[in-house]
C-alpha cells in the first residue's frame, strides 16, 4: 500500500509481548494493542512502564 501512497493506519493486535514491540514497530505499523499483556500481567504498573519504555524510540515528535 505504501508504494501506491494509500495511507491507512495499521495496528498490531493480539498476543503482543514486550519482545514483539521492536519488530512490529519496525515493520511499519502505526501502533500496537497491548491491553491483554498489561491487564493480565502480575504487575500492571511495571508492564505498562516497560511497554512505554520500549515504545519511546518510535514516538513521533
């Protein structure tokens, strides 16, 4: 779609773990849905902080 200049937001959904963040973001997705990974984590705050830290390099400024 990129070669045809079609701009559709893409979001990766389903079973995403911290180790998936970099490969997914580098694939060109616009975002990731990680509600399950956070909601079912033993420490919700730590899981949220880890995902936020991993996403920092991909923030659009």
